[in-house]
């Protein structure tokens, strides 16, 4: 995957196969182009009021799975700690979400819906019906828990443009072990995920639809780095893009340094970043991973699913450095998403960062969206980030995938 001035670009083949034909056949997608022009071609200034390009709604905190790679519910996950303290798990108020959609409709932001597990959030389908009213588009990031009963209705709204599905295993046993159930029993996540992929593929074939684009997301870890090509074979003809993420994680040394830098910049110590102290990436073999990446690339030629690697590193030396040298930003020297994306937490807090959500710029439960987005706290964060990345930022999927 190429970069442009430190910003990630979609694979060319995916753009030609999926994006261009969609633009030519559906005028509703053209309104996203100004955001892309602003992203790649127009310099940004931290002190200026700006339109919002994407609103990410983390609609809830509850999740049915306990995945090792997760910063929320995995090893050292900050929501696991929250639940252990007996604190209530939060979810977004749909009436407040509807107000935000209405307030921001003229900017035509893209909506990125995640959790927790968003299919457990009851207003998920009504949200996409609301987006459709204003001809807005969105995506869902899901483990497919409660998706099958409503996926047909979601597609019918016309507002669901991308469906991201977590796929870490190459068969039922491997997936269901790595993505285990919250109740401690063996999950049936593999079966649910593959059933949804099949169902959406069938709907698109029958109705001659380009959307939603189906994108399985695979996180490279100790459990699957020897089977990356086998995972790709599962989806090679029924999906359009297949990103492999080198797991986002930090070390104790970087965590402590981050606390020092964050406190110097903002006056208090962060906590949630410690959810990314993980051991599930410690044993990934760079040589084997590089060979698997080469095999994924080879078998994908001429097939519908285009592989993507985030960050875009493919050699044994680069992969080894990713895991051993956390000072390396992998070619992404600055955070660009803070000028385009607002992250909304289940309790209504608006933060500039998807993964490390310790900085709060405001709360949509008691403020208008633009009072937060163009407010002093958000601008302060942008100004401070002009000084350079913070220690945990070099292993952030928002930095590498934006």
C-alpha cells in the first residue's frame, strides 16, 4: 500500500475495481470527494475552524467476546478493569446521536460505527435509517454477533457503504479460540462471521449492488501469523478488500514515557493506553510473516479481494523492526486524523484519538457538536500534536490506516 505525504492510500487495484465503478454509477458517493481533496491536498492549520470529515461513534462498551488483541476487553483492557471495579458500562443515547447527525448534515461526514460490539446496540438499524434520510453514508465494524437478522435491512437503507468484519482464524477452531466468548465458553464467532459474508455476497449478487463493500479485518498475532494465506483463501472471492493489521500495542517503557509526555502537554496522566500492553504479539516470527505476506499477494492476483498491510511493511527486516523498535513511526510522522475525525465515546465524550481516549474535548450530551469540534480543547490538542507524535502513537491503527 502506497503513502502520500505520510497518509495511507488505498490499494490501486481496490480503487479501480470497487471505488471508481461505484462513483460512476451512484451520485450519492460524490459528496465524499471534497473530504478526500482536503485530506490529501489542502494544508491544515490547528487554529482554524474546519468541516468534519468523519464521525466515529463507539456506540457501546459491552462486547460478547474477549479477544487478546483488543485494547478494551483483552489482556490489560481498560474496560475489563472498569467492569472489575463494578462500574456501569455505557452506551450512546440514540436521541443525542440523531441530534449530532442533524447538526452536521451539511458537512456530510462519513459515520464509522463500532463498539464494544455495535450489533448489540439496539438502535443500530434506526441509525442507518436516519443516515439515509440525509443521504449520508457509514460503515460498521463488527464481530457479527447479532448482525445476521438485520443485515438485509441495513443493506436496504442504502446508507451502509462498508461492512468490516473481524476474521483472525483460518477455520472454526482457530477463530473461536482467538476470539473467545465473554462467558468463558467456546464461541461460534467463525460460523457467524462467515455466514454474514456469504449472505451479503448473495444479496449483492441478486440485487446487482456494489455496496456494501465487505472488508474482513485480520490482526496478525502469535495465533495466526503462520496462516495468513489460509485466512485470505476464505474470503478471496466474496470480499473486496482484506486488510492485515500488525497489532497495535505498546511496551511498558513506552507506556511510562507516554505518561510523562502527556502530562507535560496536557497537565494530567493518561490511563487507558495501558490497555495496549499485550503479549499476544510477542512471538510473531518476522521471516515466516514475510513469507506469508508474499503468498497472500501471490494468490490474490486476479481475485476480487485485494490484500492490504497496515502499516505497509512487507519485508522480514521491516517486520522485525516493527516489533522491536517502538520509536519507528513506519513512515507516518504526524497524526492527520485529528483534522478530519471526531471520536465519540459511549458516555458522549468527544476525543481526538480512537485508541488512546484519555483526552476529552467535550461531551455531546450537553454541548453542540461544533462547539466541541471547533472548540478550544480540540484546537489545543491539534496544536500540541504539531510538536510531534506522543510515545504510544507509533503503534496506533488510526495513525497508520488513515
